[in-house]
């Protein structure tokens, strides 16, 4: 007897759509059968009119735990993930202390295993340039490594020690060390010297308006860093992944590297696809993200990059902060916290675009699930609906049409969302299963902390 039978839905993968029923035993997909052909099950889930798809994998996610529980915890932010149809998150190493040592890595892994509602992986920070620590985190299961190519943000030194490398020799050495692990290195690409140049010019004028922040980080800041990383990648020959590509100039630098045969990949985020610098003018610090929101021309280029394969994933850069941290930027933009929540907007946002006809539904699954799983060697156990795969499954109802109401989100940072609230949305996540168990259903979390598992590359 099956444990769970999902009946009456349309199975949706990156390969296509088929009317079929899906049977689950334990934590695995056990059967895929013609409608009505599954054997008996202890629990039946009716999915008539719904899309049954692999859970999304958010490869750029911030919990902030354990150093800033007021911003978010593994409990609150992975509840948000489950509610948004995300069944695996890959957590960035910003923590107190920074996740740059094996001891910190193991502590965060234990915390996630106790509290997470969805599966989670952990990046390590290689910026201490300590070979034993870098290799040790790989042995402990690091999904990859993360660096920022600019200086530490003032006031957050404790969170970023071992993560920010602004000098070329340090970046090069980090690439060498990460190459030894066989993992990729994800790079927040912004050139520090150009930041100093442009931000210095803007600050010298005394401006504190939202547009001043956008002007302080023009596209050349990002593109220069991507080009510099490409030169180093060519010499070191290790997998360099460009985080949250925001503009055409950075994308073109990445595409040039890919055309030259370099092992470089990239991602972008819903906020760059759905919003522009005009929203920064409108919302001030609540739209303050780095790299900043860009132009409609950049938006068009990013969509093209997703469709031509030069960008492999849409991911959130989910960044929870408190209301007070954001409100500090209302009168003076330089004082506001940089980042925005978004994990509950990923699946509905991308599915809305697909249902509206921007691209096929199969492409949506590829960008939020299959290719992210492949990129981090989690496929086919994750990111697929195959017999034998882990049963990370989302039931998505495409029928409802409405607007985002982020006051109902589960993230602790729902109070700072201004971007997505009120945005048109087609469909909704109805049910989320993680490791074969229902975690979210009909608007409620129905599981316990620890339902998720630590995941590591195969």
C-alpha cells in the first residue's frame, strides 16, 4: 500500500506535462501511473485541475540565524519557503560569526536540522584563505562557497569576516582553494574601487534620496567585477557562478566568458525581473537591494538571458530585516538595510509569467527547480518527478487570479515587503510535500520543525 497518492492532477516537469497520478512510499516517489491506476494509499490527495510539480530549489537564500533572530530564524524562514512551494534552500554564509570555519558550519548545520521545515544546504565562506577550513567545510557537506568582491559593509563586520575579498590577490587565492574542493564559488560581483569612485561622488553632493543609492552602483560596477572574475577563472579553471545578475552589462560580460568556454554560470532574481529603479524612487529603502534595481532595458536583457540559457536559475536572495532597520533609510537612504524578502514570491511570480505566456510552463520548472538541482549536483534526487526521486512535490492551483497579500506571508520579514505586495498573481501554492510528508496545506503549516534535511552535493 502506498503512503500517499496524489490523484487527478497534471504532472509538470522540465520535459513536459502529462495527466497522471503520483504515488509516494516513505520519502520517495514510488509510482507514476495513468489516472485512476494507482493502488490503494493510506492518504489520497485530490489534485484535480492542479499542476503537480517538483518543489522549487532556492539557491540564494538568507536565514540570518543564529546571530539575528529578530530578522528571521530557520523556523520562520523555512516555513515561508514551504508556503511558497520551495522545498530546498541553499543558505548563504552570512551569520554571527561568519560561516568561514568548520566549527561554525557544523553548528549551523545542527541548528538547521533541528528547526528547518524544508531541506537546506549551506555555503561556506573561503575568505579566511585557510586551506584546512575550506577543505573541511567541503568534507562537512558545503554545497558551494560564497564571496563578495567588495569591502565589508560598515557595522556588519562580524557577519562578513571571511566573506568579503576586495583585492585581486585574495580573490584569486579563494578561487584556487575552492577548486580543490570540486565545488563552485558563487560571487557577489561588484568592484570595490568603482564603488568608492561613484559612491564618493554622490555622497559629496550631500544627496540622501533613493536614486542616490542607485547612482552609486551603476552597471559598470557589476560588469567590471564579472569581467575580472572571468580573467581569473580562465587562469584557475574553476567553476565561477555569478550571483544575482542585475544588468545587461554584467550579463554580456558573463556571456563573453561562456562563449570563450569558461566554466562560468549565472542566476538572476525576481526583483530584477519584475521591478526597476522607478520602484526604488517610489518605495525608497524598501526597494533597496544590491546590486540595485535597474532599467527596463536591463530587465529585457535578463529575460533573454534566461531563455537563451546563459542564466540558469531564478532565485530569490531572500534577505530578512526588521522594520526599524529599513525605516532608518526613509530620511537618509544610506542608513537603510539593504535587502528584501522574496521566497514566498518566487514560485507564484514565475508561474504567473508562464501562465501569462512569457515562456512555457516547462521552462518555469527548469529555471526554479531542475537546473538549480543540476547546478549543485542534487539532481535527479531533487528537482525531478521520477520514480526513485525524493518526494519533494508542490501542488499548484493555476485557477485563482488575484494580488499578492504579503501581510499573510510566513517570513518574519513580511512587515518590510513593499515590492511584491499588491502585485498581480495567477495561481497559488496549495500543498507542499517535503521528503514525502505534507508540510504546507491550504494556507497552513502542518508539520513540525526538523521536517527538512541537510542536503549535500552527490
